[in-house]
């Protein structure tokens, strides 16, 4: 696809997905209920999608938005993800209701597609916002578990979010998640 001169091209093409496993018919495979909300490669295309979806804070309980590089599916088993992991930012419901989840999700998405957190341009695969009953979470998915490379990205993410140094971003390996079958209840490998 050729990008017009009056647009602002991004370094990569990105796909935004939505799912809510609790609303899927019984026996539905998780992968089959993912909804592709659109793929974009310019800032203008991003805004045309992002401005026409519900804010994360307005999503139904157990919903998720997944933003990943085109060709990378939002699943642990994807070849781009399987050796990696994710930093997790846990947001108490009182903060989410005060707008922090929407704000931090937007900051994360803009930093991901603008590629401002990943000096090499090769480490970030995508990000996910998960709306849950007790707390919400934003996860930044990386392709490796290399502590040095990951902590550099995690430190830049904290700066992007403008969170205090008291806020800890825990890094969990996708292999542990795949083994346990649980997305967030795994041992942290390290933190920033």
C-alpha cells in the first residue's frame, strides 16, 4: 500500500483487536472470537480507528483491546511472542474510574506506534488493556526476556506514563503464562 504525501507514515503497520472471552459462545476457541478492528500504517488511519471505538474504561467487564504489529497475533504462542514476555501495569479500579486507565492506555498506544520506547525498534510486539472486576491492567508485550533490553524499554514506558518511582512494572514470561494457562498470575522475572 502506498502512503499519500499528506499523511504521517508510521514505521510499522499495526492491527487493533478486541475480545471478551466471557461473551463467547461455549466451546468457542479464544482465537476465533478475536475481532479485528482495523489495521493502519499512518497516524491519520490510527486516529480514524481509535476515535471510533469505545474508550477502554467504557468496555464491558473482561474485555480486552490488543494492539500488535501487523502479522503478530495477540497470543503467547505467536512466533514473535513465544520467547518473550510482558510488563504489567496494574490499575486499581478507583484510579480507572478517575480516568487513569484511559489516559495510560492512550499514552501507551501512542508511544508504541510512535516507537519512542524501543531504541532498537525490534523489542516491542504490542500492548493490551484488560478490563477486570477488581482492577484493570495494561501490558506491554516484548519479544524477549533479555533483562537489559526489557528493563530499558520498561524504564521508558514508566517515563511515558509519568508514573512515580514507587510504581513497579512487573515482567512476566509468556512461557510461564502458557504453562499455567493464566495471563497475569505468574511469577515476575524482574521489575522496573
